[in-house]
C-alpha cells in the first residue's frame, strides 16, 4: 500500500489520526470494530486524537479494515492542493462563477480526497461552498466532520472554518452576535479584507453604523494590500448605504458611483447593476425622478447584455415601474411580479410587500402579514431590506403606528 508513499513525512503523519477517525465515523464503525486484531481501543483513541504516531504496519492494517486506498502521491497532492487554493482565490476575488466549477470538479474525486492528507482541506472547501446556501444537509454534513477534528486544524484552516461559519450565521440564521464572534475568532488566525468586510456588514445589520464604517474602511485598506479590486466594489456599495443611513445622501451617491466606476474599469458590468439600482432608489427617495430613471435605465441596459440573478432583475424592474409611475404623475404603478420558479422566496415576498405598500387600496392585515413573512425568511438582501424598511416606516407613520415606526428605526437585535 505504501510503496510510493510519502507517509513518513511529519506533516502527513500528523493528520493520520484525523483521516482514520473521520473515515471510521463516516462508515458508522466503532473503535472496537476497527481495531479488532490490530490494537486495543485505547491505543486507537490516542492515534485518532493525534497523541501518538503508529507504525506503518499498524496504519496499513487500519486502512485495510477501513477499505482505504491511501492517496499521497506527490503529483496528486500538489495538483489537488493547487485546485483547492484556486477555489478560495476565485471565491474571494470573483465570486461563485469559476469557484463553483472547481468545487464540482473536485467533488467528483471525493473518495480519493478523503483518503488522502487533504481530507480536512476538502471538507473545509465543501463547508465554504455550501455555507449561506439552502443546501443545509450538505453544509451540516461538512460541519459535523470538521467538528470531529477541530482541535487538529492548522491556523490557516481555523481562519477559514470560523470565517465561513460566521457567514452562515449571518446570512442564514441572522444571528449577528454569534456571526460577529466567529469573524473575530477568524481574525485571530489571519486578518483578511473579507473578514473585516463581514465584521462591518454585521455591525451594519446591528445598527452600529459608525463601527461598520470603520471596519469597511479597514477592509478596503486590506483589499488594496491583497490586490482585490472586485471586493472594493462591494465595500463602496456598503459604505454608500451606510452614508445614506447616517443621513449623508450626497456622500452615499458619490460612494455608489465609485462602486459603479470600479466595476466598469474592471470590465465587470455584472457588478454595476446593484450600485446603479441603489443610486436610482436614493434619487427616487429624494424625488429626483429624472436622475433615478437614468440610473435604472443603465441597469436595464446591462441586464439585456448579460445574465443576472433573478432577484437582481426583479428589483431593477420594480424600481423601473415605480420611477415611470412617478414621472407620469400616476398614483399607482403598473407592475406584475415575475412568477418564475427561479425567483428566491424572500425576493418574491419582499417585492409583493412593496407593491402592496404602494397601492392606494391595501389592508393593514395584508401588509403586516407580508412583513412578518419577509422577516422570517432566511438571508440578507441589503438593497431589498432597505426598501422594505423604508416602505414599512412610511406605512407605520401614515397608519399612526408611531411605536412600531420607532422600533423599526432602532438597531437590529437578536
């Protein structure tokens, strides 16, 4: 089994216990069953916990009982390690486009990867890929595996584990305190632009706007050092919305324009749509309808050229319908929600709520029922969240529900 093996290398020996433990538990095998005829359970326990390094002969026997064909050929390890690092680079610099292709390609080789020294790196990649998605079974499966060997993770692996755990708590559970604690833990092992960015986003969601601005500015400095201009687009977007939240409309528009300009220079027209939508919305709020129309029209032109997420498309079309209604002096707008199957439920409910709020004839029960449904759905939709909050604030004031209006203005709490 080990004729061409690099198993005697110290760094590979160190993770043998994790590999054996994970594969044993995945096969629902007890320590007693695995070590029968090989060693005593207490000795196996020490191997799994990394307390001792067994002989190659004993490892061979344990692998045979587990049905493992150990893969540690240098060419295999170097190739897969490079692909895993490329996955993170694409995820951090470009989003889910190419990183998804890399993950799907590597997932076809899962059996080889979990029988190799890259087992923890593979499950971390899986954990990162499925975090903040509705594929909860896959995410929780990877999480369960990683918890088994948490004390064996390297500093680099711990940084990634806590960072993606924080993202999942932020976007799926909206548990901002726990998300913040994970991001802080992540920073103990490596301070990255993204970990600072998401600390800022968490502070934003908690209503700590000045802390959020400070974190995002720190993230921008780190992005410059890392050479990550794509992330600068997102940071300018968030800073623009934060400026709007603290009452500086002019600064908000300038920052959103910077986000759009950055995206244009990078030839990433897909990243221009949301800053343009945000600018259109802010112009709409300030009753500068012509400027609002220019921004949304640019976003609509982009959507004709490239494929955008359904949620982005729906927000663009909703804002366009509202702006056209304002330009024409109409009291109601003509808009029909896209009922396509690909539209996320939160976006669908949010747009329905906005549409209901803007109707002349609506009922208190209908509006508040939709708002409760919207709040209960997982995920953070920065632009839509702000639009919904503004619409509900106007509704509460018009309905003379001043207590609810004040509560809506207060920072988000868990």
